[in-house]
């Protein structure tokens, strides 16, 4: 969620420690944030000092996204989410 807008839904299908592997289903709020996640997905290869990764993750963190469990429970606001088309990796 981004505020009251659904960015997308994650469905966990596996684990690759320390990340949850998810299917990603875009919501109404996906299009405005999609370019940020696409830029993140393009960062590949060595990044010895982490600067390239940090540069693309900072705007994503700035979105203020919150995970809201469908089955109820406390919202999660500290996590790393990487989206690659219809797949995602989640760490929290």
C-alpha cells in the first residue's frame, strides 16, 4: 500500500533465505511507481561499494510503502521489496 492506494499484491510461493519469493499482481497504484522498480531491476553485476543499488533503492524507500497482511495482523513498514515483472523478492 502507498497511503490508501493498493500498489500490488504479493503471494508467497517459496523461500530463498533470506528472501520470500512471491508472485506479484499489480494494483491501481502500480503505474506511477513502476519506473522505480524497473530501474532497480536493471542494476545487475558487481556493485562493490553498493552505490548503484543505494541510488535506485532510495527513491523506492521514499515511497513510504507498507505491507498489509491480507489475513490481518500488524502492517509492516520496514522491508526490502524488489519486483521483476510478475515476480518479487521480499525481505523483512
